[in-house]
């Protein structure tokens, strides 16, 4: 097979030896990969917030999981408007708009804490999620196209490798600066209520979230300023070349909805993200239910699962030179089905260790599903990417569903049956994907031509 380019040459597309890095635009590429760190940090800070708000607002697990719903519901709502924004103004504008929205949401934690009610925090988290949705809609397809098509999966996995350190940093920061380490017994709570000091104690716990989120907001707004001044390839920095309004091409959605590979990728991504968010956000309640460890040790254990996630990506990404990315995530998904069966049936520290190992095998699923879904879509990539970001809506549904199952059965462990089902779906996508050949190829994409013998 030989590759025949149907679009104009761009320095970012010219590589020697299949390099994953764009020549001449390393600053822009580096700043973009930094965003993966930032939203990784934010997304896993919410795992800390689930436990912190459960404590400070005296919530059930089902109510506390609305933290995740607020963030990931925004993905489902904002992804398509974000894609249309980028078709009109380009990927760079999308990144800057996403960072500004994200930063404003984090700064809203300050007035929310002063008010001292749960709803303002959920609104702030929705704004943060909206910014994250815009960023994911822009950054993932941008990185996939920031070079040659044959290295898109490796390049996106490289950029996504910045995400696990962000998730680790988020949990460590949250554990150290949000969790107070003070856990009152039922007797102490009763005494404080009698003395009239319990409400003040709960409000002090709420206020602990403010410094972390305000500092994060300032950093994100500074990153937006740097990105706005960075030089990107013309094809990624401006509107598409096919019209001044840069609205979706006629029939674009029809083509995408008829694309079997993309639609299956959207379904697989929905189930995968739901599984990932549910697994991590329920881990601390799982540890609290079946072990004797406190909030901070549970936070450190969550950190260990994220280290395993990072190691999984470090180990697996180079192996993609030798193992088909689709086959890899299929095998990993089946392993996770077996591990989660153990988590459900053997609750306790051994089950928690199994969750840690599940994290290692989750590591490359999101970027690989994404890259496989948008591969070869050319001008339709932005809209296709937005559909895959809409699929992140699974993260809004699964944590609450797991909380509902846990409440209905009286067992936190039973909720982990839902992620097990999710990995079955991922495995089906991975093993059936090669048969889904309905690719929508349009201008400026790379076409596959038969090799002349």
C-alpha cells in the first residue's frame, strides 16, 4: 500500500521516518499536550470532591456522584457547539475558548464556598465541564492531525500520556489540601451538634476546596494567554478552506452517522468513559465500606491506581509498533472484565488491588478508540471528534447508576458490575472494528491507494 496525499503540503505533515512530532511547531504542540495534563488534574480532583462533599454536605453516595454528573453532562451538551465553533474559527480558537471557560468555572468555587450550598458548586462544575468539553473536542482531533495519518494513534497516545501525571497530581493535591484528615466519630458529631459548633465545622470543610481551584483557574487562564500567541499550522489555526462561513458541509452528519466504525467508536467511548469515571469515583467509598482506612489513606490508594494507569500507557504505547492498537485494547478489555468480577465478588483490600490493576489496562483505551474513530475522516474530523466527546456523557451516567445499584443492593461492590459490562462493549468494538470499513474520506485527508506491483 502507498499513501497518496490529496491536500496541500503543510510543514506539520512532513515527517521523516514516521516521526510523531510536527516539525516547526513544537511550541504549539507542547502547549497543546500541556492541556491534557490540566484537564486530567481537574477530572480526578472531582473524585476527591465526591468524598469531600459527601462529608461536608452530609450526602448519600448517590447524591455525591452528582459531582461527576455536573461535569460530564456538560460534555454531552457542549461538544457539538464546540465543533461548530472550531469549524468557524479553527482549533486554536477552540483551545483558547475552552481554557477561558474552564478557568472561569474553577474561579466560581470561591463564591460557591462563601454561599455554602451544594447547588452553586454543581453549577461551577458544569462550567468547568463545559470548558473541558471544548478542550477535548479541540485537542484530541488536533493532535491526531498534527502530523502524518500513519502515526496518529501513537501521537495521540503520546499526548494523552500527559493526562495520567495530571490525574495523579490532581488526586495528590486534593488529598493533601482538600482532605483535612479530621474525621469525627458519631459521638463527636452528636456533641458538636449539642454545642452548636457542627455547622461551622462543616463549612470549614467546604472552604478547603477554594485555594486549590482558584490556583488552578489562574494557571489555566495564563495557559490560554500563551496559546493565543503561539504559532499553529495554518490548517489547524484557521477555518477550513471550503467556505467563508465554515459551516458543516452538506450531508456531513449523514455521512458520519452512516460510518459504521465511527458510530461503534462513539458507543464504545460512551461505555469506556462511564466505566473509567465510575471506577475511580467509587473507589474511595469502596475502600471506606470494606476496609478501615480513612480519607487520606484512601486518597493515596486512589493515587496509586492513577500511577498504574500512567505506567500502563508508558508500557503500552511503544508496543503499538508491534501489536495492533485495536487488538491491544480488546485484550485489555477482556482482562478487565475478569478483574471486575473479582472486585464484585471479593470486596475488601484484595478487590481494591484488582481495581488498581484494572486502571493499568484502561490506560490506552480512550485515545485509541478516539484515534480509530476519526481516522481518515478529513474535513469531517471536527464533527466526528465532537460526537466522540459527546460520548463522554457516559461519565455523567455511570457514577450515579453505580450509586443507585449500591443503594438498591446495600453493596458498594455490586455497582462495579456496570463497568464490567462496559468493557465487554469495548472488546466487541476492538475485535469487530477491522470489519467496519465504511470510512468517510473527504478533502485534505490521506487516501489509501493500491500499490503498483
